[in-house]
């Protein structure tokens, strides 16, 4: 994830209203976080309501 994308997610997270959701879409599934099984860094994982990939959202098919 580049710095600009991280900033945009953080800005929206701070400014959003409760009914708005943030869904992260990951296409590079190399290990990227500090914890076991993480696919994005902790700041992004904590800011997104869901993380989606090629297999769907949080493992559920799209």
C-alpha cells in the first residue's frame, strides 16, 4: 500500500458518518502485517470494516 492510499483511508475513517463503511481490497497477498495471518498493515486493518480479496470479503465469496 502506498502512502497516499493509507492517508486517504485514515482521513475518511476520521471524517465518516457511522453508516458509511470502509472495505479494503487486497490483491497482493504476501504477508504484510505484524501479526500471524495479516495481509495488510495493522493501521489499515484497524481502519477498514472489512478486508476483501480474490476469494471475497473476509473469506466469504463475492
